[in-house]
C-alpha cells in the first residue's frame, strides 16, 4: 500500500498567507497601541511636572524690580532721536560742533585693544 502526498490546494495556501498577513497587522497594531500608551503616560508625567513648576512661588528682589522698571521706562522712550542727529549734522557741516581729537583717538585705541587681532 502506498500513500501519496497530498499537495495543499491553492486556496489553502492563499488562506495561510492571509492569516500570516493578518497576524502581522495585529502585531503592528499592538506595537502601535503600546507606543501610544507609553507616550500618553510620558505626557502625563510631563504635565504633572509642569504643574509642579508653575505652582512654585517666586520672590523678586527690590533691585530686580527697579531694573525692570528702568527697562520699561527706557523702552518707552525713543531709542533714536532724529532731531538730535539732524542738529549734530548741521553743527558739523557749519563747523560749530566741538571735537576733542585726543579723546577720539583714545577711544579708537581702546576699541582696537578690545578687538585684538580680529582685524589682522
């Protein structure tokens, strides 16, 4: 007596391939779900940490308050005074603007010392 090997039908192979694909899809879905759960847990930890940080009381020194007020006042003023620039230009053009050549030379030397070898 002989036993012939039975070849699986095309339908059976196709079903097995589909089952393998379905298992693969399910595994990826589980991995994605785990990742999302981990990210949600991390977000909760960060949010809790931020809540703790926000609730910490802060005391600002008097000196810091004064500096802040000075910065606000300085910011309210115009940083650029066009009238002053025009007046100085006019005085220079008329030859009436006093220039201290020695002071100007000293300031250039100070600037060159601060810059060091950057210009070479």
